[in-house]
C-alpha cells in the first residue's frame, strides 16, 4: 500500500471513531453532570449554553490515539517519536481534564488557578524539550543543543542550550492559544482539523512516515467530534480537548522542525492569543478602556453583529488561507 494512502484511510477511520465516541460520551457526561458553566461576563447570547456536556475532548484523544497506534503499528512506522507525540497529547489533555473536573465539581467556570496550569505545562514541556534535544543529537549528530528550521531562508540554526526554553515556549504558548480559540461552537475542532490536515501534507513533503498518520488521525478525530460540536453544539471539548490539541500540534511541529510553519498555518490561534494580550495591556495602560469589544477576538466579531456561525466560517476560511500561505513559504 502506498504510504500517502495510509493517512487518508486513518483520517476516515478516526472520523468514524471520533463521531462514535462523541455520541457515546454525551449521555455519560450528562449522567455525571460534567457540564459547561458559561461566564456571566461573556456574550449574553452564550448563556443558554450553560449545562451543555463538556470534556468531549476525551473522544478526540481516544479516537486519535487508537487509530494512530493501529495504523503506525500495521505499517511498521511506529517509533519513539510517535509515542512521545501521543504522550504529550495525553499529558496536556490531563491538565485540561483536571481543570474541567474542578469546574464540574465547583459548578463554576474558574477551575484550577492559572499558576497551577502553568506549572504543569512547564513541567511537561521541560521533559519534552529534553527529549527533543536528545533526539536532535541522534538525528543530526549535534554536540549540544537542538536545531530549528527557518522557512524562506531554508536554513537550520543550532540554538544550543537555548533550544530548551524555545521548546518550552512553543509548547506552553501553543497549548494556551488553542485553548483560547475554543470559544465558539465548532471553532477549535474545525480549525484544528484543517491545521492537522496541513501537517499531514507538510510531514509527507519532508519525508516523514509516521507523523502524517498521526495528524491524519487527529484531523479525522476532530471532524468526527465536529459533527456534534457544530452550532448548536451538543457537546464541548472543554480544556481537556483544547489543551490536548495544542500539545499534540506543538509536539509534532517541534520534532519535525516545523515550529514556524505551524505558527503560520495556525495563525488563527496566534491571533486569538494576541487579541487577549492586547486587550489586557490596553486595559491596564488606559485605566479600564478596551481595545476590542471583547477578547478573544472571535467574541469581538460576535459583538459587532456577526452571527456565531458566520464567525466560525470566517475563521475556517482564514485558516485555509493561512495553510496555503504556509505551504507556499515551505516551497520557497
């Protein structure tokens, strides 16, 4: 079987499995009362979503891991890199799960403290950074440090010991950016399905064999979940899902040296995070004024009169354009 066919088959298998798991998860979450509690300071149009089952990210994680492991083992492309990428998805998903569980128990939308989240993210990212550095030794024969690839210039730069804080930044920043993007029905799941599909193509172009399968599984799992997460959503992925998605995307990009390419393809995530940073800094600088009507920026578009579904479609279109731009930059 041609290797480029395998990610496609994996995508459709994960799509079916993701939809099945999501469907089965809804009554279980309702029974356990793991529900979403919408912030009162958010858009008033979202208050009716309170009580919608959350933690749906468990379905995405399960479908991705099962199909990715099965496909890579069958095609003999499974290795320690694949295992580490999937482990990072689980570990970051665990952070989100703890947060979601706290929200469900306390019946509010606060969860664990930001400090607790950062500590766990930092710890997992540090361990991963050490592995990534060690893997760079094996793959590239480096004496010390890890390489990053600069697209456009098509050059590899060895950061030395600075590679570790670089990887930690990528992991923490991306997981939180995806988390911020998860604010509208179908937004994070749809955008991630597109970005993961782009990574399938990018990984294949660079000659990777197992990674395209993993991201094919991720794209399919997100599409399966999207079937019940699209507006009006019957289930939310929660921090369990959004943190896991950020973790696996960042981990895969680091090991494939595609960090900057991912930042371009996933520019929607970056814009969402920047909108929050701008809002906070502007608020403090001006003594209470707001740059956006509400942040993250998808809420700004809503308050400008754009229906939630139209905002999501707009961001899908932006993601497709950013993925095309990233592809063109890779080919320069």
